[in-house]
């Protein structure tokens, strides 16, 4: 039997991506997110309108999408409630975020030079996608349940760097779906093919914080 519900979020199972971009001073920013999908060599992202990543993409127009695997779960967790924005917006203060300037250091990850864009890749990620911004537009402006200003970012992928361990063979350009175990976000929990990977920091707070529209006056 089905029951009508109003979940605070609709994270039914989406990939965790570490987006690397460059701040205005040339330092690297690294942000975990999980509203991403691909079609051909194009990608669409959904981002918080106040995020440092969005500011960097608007200014510089390029980034690297570092796809996290279950092996990167702890690093993702370390970044979960961090922001590169020095002045925290009210909603991030409410959710318990803190400003961190050195995201790579915070996560315990290492930067690797990219080939076609300025932002670095994450050496520890098995999939690294260099990308260029095509378009940025407001998102969800007609959605009364979207509590914060958001944007959709269309990217064109320029190059794909993949660990040979998840390819079907030494000379193959095909991914071995059994070897590749992407890290997924399911309702603020970190999962992979074998189930929950580790307790997520994002899931520690009450879900109602993500649903201000549920508060009754």
C-alpha cells in the first residue's frame, strides 16, 4: 500500500561529486555535491546559489568533476559541513557549516594538475572529468518547497581521466561496471553497492532543517 508523504528532500540515489574550482585568489576550492546527471558529453549540476563553487564557475567558467567512490567516503564526510565562502549565509549557519579555506587539506586529498582547465583534479578519485561551463540559470524559482536560491549549471566535458583499475581491459575505453563502485547519496546517507559506507555527517542534524516549509505558524 502506498502512502502520500512530504519528504524534506528528494535524494533517491545520486552520485557524489567533488567539484574542484579556483577561488578569486587562485587557490583551489573543493566542494562535495550530489545533484548531478550526464547525457552524452554534457552534465547538469544543481548548486546552492550562495556557494563558493557557483561564484567560481560564474567567474572562471571551468572546473573538474571528481567522481567519488566508496574509497573516498571519509574524505567526502570531512567536507560535508564545510564551505569555501568566508561569510556564511544564514541557512548554512543554521545547518552548522563552517568556513574552511584549504578544502584539499581538510579532506586529506591531493591536487593533481589538469590538462585543459586551470582547477586541479583530485588524485585519489578514480574518475576525473575536466569541464567547461556552457550555461548558468536560476533553478526552482516556482518551487515553494525549495528553501534556498539555487542554480542549474550546464557543463561540457572536455576530457575524462579514468583509473585503469575500473576499465574492462588495458586497451579498453569501457568502464567495468562491477569494478566501479561510485559513492551515492541517498537521503543524506552515503551508500555504495554494498550498502551504507559510513555514517554521514549531513544526516546528523534533524531533517526538518531542510524543510522550513513544514514549520507551522
